[in-house]
């Protein structure tokens, strides 16, 4: 069974998708980490991110793997290195590159083959897994999302302000929504879940309920 969770930055997708996968004993796929890993690989090699052909070539050669909850880039644990503010602000080059997207979607499908998976990103229900059994579009208001992002960055020692996080988030949302390939958009058959004012646990409860109904063959996973 494939469960897709798409939505904008800061909607709480990562923590919720990870917790849902744990509860269901499904594999968790963090596809944002893949775009981040390609970005980090380019920086480490001194490749200009604007060089679209070089970035596609790189995406085809680097090895991105997941070991439990760690992200490995060519065997090196980059779980924290891909989550920095710097990478967040540069990842649009990889995410907006159609050739990179094609390679990473291929990797995502291979990673999910013959498995029960909760996969999280922007295009999982629309492009990567259009036939997924259960599709969720997780979202929240921009200020709420920026507040969560700020707390997360500050907890990791980053010196950032709310205004800056909100401005960068708006710019990332715009570029995610407006790109021609794999834009951030809800699949027509996705269930939209608004997380404003809900604790992560309440969101996971809601999603688990939706998924279990789907597993028990209720016609769609809507409650
Ligand atoms: O979810 P995240 O913040 O780790 O995602 C990092 C970036 O990658 C973000 O700008 C959106 C992009 N992304 C994407 O385009 N498609 C995906 N499936 C996942 C992430």
C-alpha cells in the first residue's frame, strides 16, 4: 500500500509522515531529503547549481540511501547537513530541474517497489505515485508554518528571524507551486488536512484513522 503525503513547507509533513509510518510499520520515504542531498552533493563538488545538465548528471551518479531514519549520501550520513537553512534556500535549483526530478522520481518508485510505504513530498500523489491507495494533502496557514519552522531551526542553533523565515518560505512556496514539472498541487483525489491548531499527535491520529478505513476497504480513505 502506498500512502502519499504532500503539502507546502512547514505543514508538519515530515514528523507526521514519519510517525504514521512507525505506527503502521510502513517504510518512510522522505523525498525532500533527496532534493536536498543532490544540492549538498553539488555544493561539496563546487558545481554551480545553475548548471542544469551537470546537476542532472550528478543526480544520476550520487547514491542516496536511507538507513532507518538517517539519510546517506554516497555512504556518508548527511541527515543534519541536508537540513540546514543554507540548503533550504538553495534546494529550488534541484527541485526546479526537470531532469533531476525525473531521476529522483525513478529512485522513489524503486524504493517503494513491493513495499508498504508512507512517502512525503510535493508531487508524490500527482507524479510519483498517481495510483497510490491513499493521498493526503497536508497544509496550514503561512504564519503557523513559519512559526513551526522558526522553532525547528532555532532548536538546531540557527540564528534566524520570523520575518526572514516567512519571506523565504513564501518564496519557496511560490517556486514550488509555479514550476512546470512536479509542482506543489493537491491531487484531485487527495484529502486535504489542515493542521492549524492541531498537535502533531492529533494529526497522526486523524491520518491513521483515514488510512485504516482505506485498509478495510471503505470506498475511499475519506472519513
Ligand atoms: O520537504 P523539504 O523541505 O525537505 O523539501 C525540500 C525542497 O524540495 C522543497 O523546496 C520542495 C522540494 N521537493 C520537491 O520539489 N518535491 C518533492 N517530492 C519533495 C521536495
